[in-house]
């Protein structure tokens, strides 16, 4: 009986990163409330921005899962995750450092995983 193929750590990181960004994209593109959230944060043209961010997350997440243009696909996702930290997590610093670290935990992990994918030599 053939031995089952094992996932490399790089593949697993790609699948996890792609999954998180695709799930986030679907929420942005399907839930109309995100436009209000973006508007409340002062994001200009919130309807267009939600659509642009959602489509970017969907396409780049798909490219990463499919292992196509992974390094290039990480760049717009870096911009999105940095903007998310600045707009949604930095304001929580007023509640204390530990509150910020707790609220920003997924964003920080995704940033690190994106960096690993970006640095990969494949």
C-alpha cells in the first residue's frame, strides 16, 4: 500500500493563509455590514474599498493556495493586514498593551506567515 503523501510545512502555511484570506473575502463580499464598518473607520469610498479589498483577498488567497505567484500575491495582502492593524488594532492600545496584543493576535500571526511565504525561495 502506498504511503500517504505528507504536507510540507510550506504547503500547510500556504493553505492556512489562503483559507484565512478567502474566508475574510467572502465575509466582506457577502455581508453588507462591512461597508458601514469601513465608513465608521473613516475609510474613503467604503463601498468600493470593501469590494476592492474583498476581491484582492479572494484572488491572492486563491493564488497562494494554488501555489501561483505566491511571492507577488503576498504583497497586496501585506498592505491589507498592515491597514487592518492600523485601523482596527492600534486604537485598542488605549485599553492597554495586553488588550492590543490579544485583539491583534490573528493579524500578527498572518503578518508573520505572509513574511515566511514572501521569503520562501520557491
